[in-house]
C-alpha cells in the first residue's frame, strides 16, 4: 500500500479548511436570566412558605366570615318584627330593613403585645397569630402563644418587614393577631331580650376616629349598655384600631351599623326609648337630666361638628356637660363615659 496511510498508528487527516463552530447554538446560554426573583417568589425559600401561609389564612378568614354572615342572614326580631313598631301582620313572616348585618371586605390585624393578649383572653375569633423572627419573648408573648395553641390557631413566624406591612406600619412589638371582618349587628338586635325601661344604647353621629369608637365601646361595657350604633357612611368602623382601644370589650358589646341613623333613632323612639343628644350647646346640663324609669338612646356627635341638624331635631332633649373652662372640649369617648356614669347612677 503506497504511503504511510496503512501504517499501524497512522492518523487519517481530513482536508484542510476552517473548523466547525457552534453556529450560534450556545448563544442563548450566554445570555443573562434577568433580575433575581424576590425571596417570597422562590418556591424553595422560607419566605415563599410564609407568603403562602398568609394567603391561606386570609382566604380562610374570608370563607368563615361569609359562612357566618350566611347563617345569620334574615334573622327575625326587633322593633321591626312582630309586635314592634312597624311590625308585620300577625302570622306573616317578619322582614328586615336593608341595613342588616354586614361584614367588612378584608382581615384586620391587632398589633402590640398587650392588645393581642387582651384580645385572645377575651375569646376573640381570630385566625392567626404572627410572631416576628427572632422575637425576644416575655410572659405576654408566651401566654399569647399558649392561648392561640389551645384555640388551635395558626402560629406563624414572619420577618419584620412582612409584619410591618401586615399591620400597616403600626407599633406591633413583634406580635400581631389576624381577625376576620367585624360582623355588625342590626340596630334592632340591641333591644332583644331586654326590658325597654332598662335599655341604654349609644349612637355615634359623625364620629370618624376609630380610637374614639373603641373607647365608647369600652365605656359601654363598663356601664352595662346594650350596644353601640354607628352609621354605615362617614363614620368610624370596627377596625383593628377600634379593637385595640376597646381593650377586649368589643367581644362583649355588640356594635350595630345603621344605613340611616335618623331612621334608626326614630325606631328607638317608637319602641319607647328616650333619645338624648349630647352637645356643648345643650338644653339642660347633665345634673338636671332625668332618665329614671325609661330606656335611653344616648347620641354623641363629633368633637368638631357636634350633632347634625336632622339628628338633633330627633332628640327628645339635648344635654351638655358643665366644665370649668368654656374653651375646653371633650372627645366622644370621654364624653360618652361621663354621661353613661350619670345614667348608671340614676339606675
């Protein structure tokens, strides 16, 4: 065989020319993959587990609220029911006005160690307890965890940033409690099971500060009032701030929401209650107020505007609190507490 091609160990070489390249097949492998996903969006990251757990708890709270609202829908009773003012004919099915029970649209978060512990001790229907990672616990935190565990509630550990967002920047001290939307009562419900002469109801006209609402609820619980009525518009609602200010009293004292406050006050008058307005320019001073032997609906206006004209016209009397300085004014929570004490003294 000519040449060395047949020699053992010889290497056959191809014809000369350019070597074959990748042809751009690995070009995509050299391109970047974009920005790194957030920790909460990475399936293998603990932050993603916390995010999924939070979403699951929120969905559960919404389901519970809808189920409870459905169970209570159409419950009869009150002045609009049989035998009450504006009641139905005997034997007919009682109906409810359009201002019945309504719930909020999302969960609330009670923040702070004392507030969370008070809410759990009061038996609030919560859905989750959130603790900050690396929290330096004390007796309040340990007791809160114990109560949450006894209630078979989810106890979740989250980062400080997540807790700040959940509580909307409130001072949470590393602890927050998730509560479902508040289930408002109907104004008629506050009269059920009570003698009309013993009933004391508080109505708020234009009070928009949730802390004032919570303080009024707390005073209502302290002096045995049947409940608090708030308008559905331009008024404070039972948010986490109101829960915190009530110091647990919101569990025991119902808050009713009225679509039309004037109509609700008229219904109370028809039911035999004396409607007493509270205003700095009142007709009588508090020591001269006589409510012995009659039910009372106390109407408290806002600190700046006072009672609205329509509500004032519906009042049987308007009372003022005598003060040493005319320039001083009391917020709704303090004023309601003073009048409730005076009414309780007459009882």
